[in-house]
C-alpha cells in the first residue's frame, strides 16, 4: 500500500510532468539509437517539472538549494528508433533527509520503452554542505512506490 505524500494529504496531488515528442535524427546513431539522448530528455523533463512546480532552475540558482546529480541510471526495455513518438513522464519520489530522486519513464503508446532516474542531493550552493530537502519539493513528491503507467 502506498503511503500518501504531504501534498496528497493536504488535498494537492503530487506533480507528474508529461511531455510528448518525436525522436529526431540528432538523437540517433547508425544503429538508430543513442543512449545519451535519453539522459538529455530526463534532464529536460526534470527542468520542466521544476518550472511547473514554480521553482525553475533560474530560481534555484538564485535561492538554492543546489541539487547536483550524484547517481544516474537508464534502462532500455525496448529499442527506440528514429521517428518514434514517445511520452516522457517525470516525477519526484524517494525523498530522504537530504536527497531525492527524479524518475522518468518513456512510453511508446502503451509500451514502456525506457525508464531511468537521477539521484539528487540538496546542498548549500556556497559551502556544498548537505541540507534538508525543501518542504515545497517534499510536498510535490509521489510516494516512493509510485509507478507511472501509460495513458
């Protein structure tokens, strides 16, 4: 059973960002797949998630915290090819004291093609000392066992 986040308990649903896109020539190699493109899309998804949440990166650069990525992973469950139409879903979960995870799925129709995540650590931008995950981020997070399904 999923534990409800503070946002859900307060009547506000956690934030799930969705972005539809087509794989273009610059995102594939001769074998018609290029793994780096998925990392770029995950970064874009998280940037858009932050902006939707009211904390775009420009605001974080001014106010903090720093949120460097300390771990990343990407798992390909199906081949992604030129002209594939994918739906990227991005959300935050896995909230710890000073860290959180941005999680990402890429669906081609109902098929889960790629999944990945970044582990971020919250730090003071000047001292680089770890600091607690901000309340606004905790409130927008899903329970750790949330799984994004295709529409």
